């Protein structure tokens, strides 16, 4: 009985993890295709004043980064729970470790590389030239690689769900 309940919880967490991973894939593809390219272009075109005059004000007044970060935290918690229960049940362990913890892996790279600091400085309009140069060099490659990673994780989660459906 306990295993049946745990299996159902794992299934609900799989759905939530798959959904959040798909959404994060979309966020990062959008950033890689449009918004990130716009930010990079503004800085390369020596139009950083646009960040200082508009984007940083928008960011503060709309709390856009707070909403995005809240979504990331929820995705992280759901993914960790999915991975933990999958490991306990010994079900889909490779997928759970890679895809279930995808937000953890992305966050580690984002913070360890110190890109998080550069992005915050650029977005708030206080970055000096060296920080802007670092941001321009890393922005698109980093976000594009995150988009690809999340897409692969999303596909792994879908594959895992299809395999489970066949077993049931």
C-alpha cells in the first residue's frame, strides 16, 4: 500500500517536473532567440544607456526577476522531490538525476561561473565595461546551452513517461 501511494506521488511529481522543464525550455529558447540577442546587441552597439534608463526601471517596478526566480525555486523543489522519490522507488533513476535535477545543475553553472552577478549588474544598469564585456561573451552561449540542456531533459522526461505508460 505504501509503495502504491509513493508511486502515485512520484507520478504527480513527474507531471509537475515535466511541465516545469518544458516551460523553462521555452523561457530559455525565447531568451536565446530574442531577448538575450537584444541585450547583447544593445551593449555591442554602445547603447547600454537603454538598460540604465528603461530596463532596470522596468525590472524594479514590475518585479519580473522575482517572479522568474520564484518559478525557478518551485521547479527546483519539485524536481528535487521527484528525484528523491524516484531514487527511493528505484524508478527512472538516470532520468530523475539528470532531468529531475536539471534546475539544480543549471543553477550551479549559473552561480559558479559568476554569470549571475554579471547579469544582475547589467540588468540593474550598474555594470562597468569589464562586466558588460563578460556578459556579452557569455550571455548567448550560456543561455543557448541551458535551452538545449532543458530540451534534452524535457525529452528524457517525456520518454520516461511514455515508457511508464506502456508498463502500466
